[in-house]
């Protein structure tokens, strides 16, 4: 009878441990997916930068918010 309870307790502990492992593995997979998407978005943004305001290479201060002596 004691062996039955020991086996039942072992099965219960293994089931709980497997459930926790699967939950944590799912969190890690989601985090990796988010990191991958962030890296892809950042590299796409660096490849095709979006101009801000009316900034041009000839006049980089317009819309940039920095101080200029040209005004």
C-alpha cells in the first residue's frame, strides 16, 4: 500500500513539473518570437530611415529640434 502512495505522489510531482516546464517553455518561445520581430523591425528601419519633419541633407535642423546659428 505504501508503494502505491509513493508512485501516486511521484506521478503527481512529475505531472506538475512537466506542466511548469511547458508553461515556461511557451514563455521563452514567445519572448524569442518578440525579440526576432523587434530585430527585424529595427533592421528594416535602419535600411529605410523615415525622414522627420522637413529635414534634408542641406538643412538638417528643420524639424530636428536642435539649435542652429543659421536662423
